[in-house]
């Protein structure tokens, strides 16, 4: 297997590299890039379901959009099973942690609405049972297409396989609430190709998911970001000088870091409707650094491309580490080169005293960052925890050049609209 630069040598653009040297600059608990402590007495949005990845309704330019004054979010959602014998421990108590950890296998898309951009009211499932072709409805993006309320929901149909799909429906409002209608025909768009993006056959732990379509503010064309891994058999990747970067003496040993091969993928639409897509080489690779760059998304600000992606401590390679949270990169043009924000890439991480308090951060163009509560310790030692499965407090962040700064904290799940569309 070739190094990243050799592999993508003849392609239209060179992927930017998140290097091991960049990642060595990660500093956990820097207050300017650390999410404030989430208190263990957080409120729960809904006690019947767990929610995690949150996807605000938006337009193709990235603006969070309300309709007729109603804010709308989509969430990955799974039932809670407090009375299911399968989730009771030896003492007959509900093992919520096991139920929570199993949620990915039964993830479904739900929606919620609100007049205030918080205190979300339960809407229900977006697609009826049986509409989505696979067991799991994983993350993606709901796009409001026009003032007739048409919505394209891009998401990932997982198990078997992992296919980026879309389904079209309509948002309907009344003075009492919001409903989703249609969403009956799921259209497969594309899967990993094994050439640029790793397939399941090449690596059983491959990632290929989380579509984020957008209109490029400069060329006006329709593109899509997604999460992938760099193609090639598991274990065959090379962590060479380019992937290592400029490290101090004594940091050349990369251990088993060839197993970490995350990338941020990009595709371009061949048609105006986004029904026909062509995959392009990744925008960013993290070979030798990290195995997951999930839910990639952009903020377009000051003529720059701010690329954000979420990642975990446990997916870092040997010899590098960082907190669970959102990482970011900036470029002057869509295809890069991308430079890690704050030197390291770390933008908003969990504090080391509560390493799993939040995840799946989504940076909105107004600088607000939403995420969900995973688990928060309830005692000094961190052995007792309270499982979340609900919205975390929103964080306010300033993006300035190549740096970011935490500047505010807001209410749980506060996702205010940036514009309102009156439906015709
Ligand atoms: C992020 C994530 C996404 C995926 C979903 C699965 O939290 O791992 O990448 O679509 O959750 O539950």
C-alpha cells in the first residue's frame, strides 16, 4: 500500500493530511477548547427514547431554518427498555448502560419541533417501519428545498452494508405543530468504492456514512461531505513521513498506527436535484492518526471553508491522543489545503474529568455548537454514571482566522433558527 500522497497522486486534488505532528499539539482541558462541565442533574428530553446525533433542518447553504416559525430537528433515536427482561441485571434492575450501548443497532430517524428553538416536542418517526431498506437509519442531513416545504433527507442505510441514500418528503405546519409527510421512497445514492474509500470487504471496521450535502458558496455546485476510511486492505496502509509530519526526535515510532485510516470524503452531484453523484478523492485524511472522522460538516465564514468533524479518544492511533469532541480544519478554497484549527485540530473536547459527557457536536454557522449527553459521572471516582441520551447544553464559540474560542453556554438543546421560511 502506498502513502496517502502516492495513492492520490494523479487525482484532481491532493487530500490534506491531519498529521501525527498536528495531533501531538492536542491539549486536553485547555479552557478555550473544552466544553464546560455538564452537571449530572441534566433534564431528559423524553424518557421513552434515547436520542443522540442531532440534525437541525437547514438549507443547502448551511443556514438552520425554521418553517412558519417552527424550528425542526431530526435525531437518531432508539426506544428505552426499562422493563425488558433482556436489559435487567442480576438484581432485576434496569441496566440502562447496556441498553444505551446497544442503541446503534436499532437507530431510527425521528423529528421534533419547537417554537423557541429548545424544549423540543416529540414529532415521531420520519419514515414508517419498512420504508428504509436496512436495519439501521444512521446520521445524515435534512435539507429544506423550497417554500413548498419539500425536504430531502440524506442519511445512511446501514446493516447490511452502508449506503448513502436519500428520501424526499414534506414538512407541514399548523398552529399546533409540525408533521412530516411522504418520506416513502428511499433512493440509494452510492457506497464505498474500494478504490478511494475503504469497503467492508477490505475492513470489517470500515466507516462510510453521515452525508452532509451543501452548495459551494464559490462555484454554486452541489457537493456532499461524508465520513470514510482510506481504501485498501486493513493493515496495508503506510504511515510515512507525510503522515507523521514534523515530529521531535524520539517521535518517529508509529507503532500499529497503520490501522487508523479515517478520512473526510467528498462527492459532487452531476445533476441539480442531487440524484446522481460522483465520488472524489477525500478532502482530508488521518492515516496513522485516527480511525474515525464522523459527521463532517462546514461553516462558510469570512470567505473561508471551516471543516468540522467529530472524533473519539478510542479511535486515535498509537502514540497520539485527544478528547472526544469536535475537531476542525480551515482552507481558502473547497479542495484545500486544509490547516488544523488551533494548531492541533481540537475545537471543542470533553474535559478529562468527564471524558464521555457529550458527543456528536454540530457547529452551526452562528457559532453555536449542539451535542448530546452520553454519560456523566455521579461520584468522585467516576465509577457511577448517569446515562444521557438527551440534548446537551449548547456551547457558543467564536471562529477567528485559524483559531476558535469557547465564549458562551446556553440552554440544553438550544438550536435557534437563522432564518424562517413561510410556506406557501
Ligand atoms: C456519531 C455516529 C455516526 C453514525 C451514528 C450511529 O455519533 O457514530 O457517525 O451515523 O452515530 O449511531
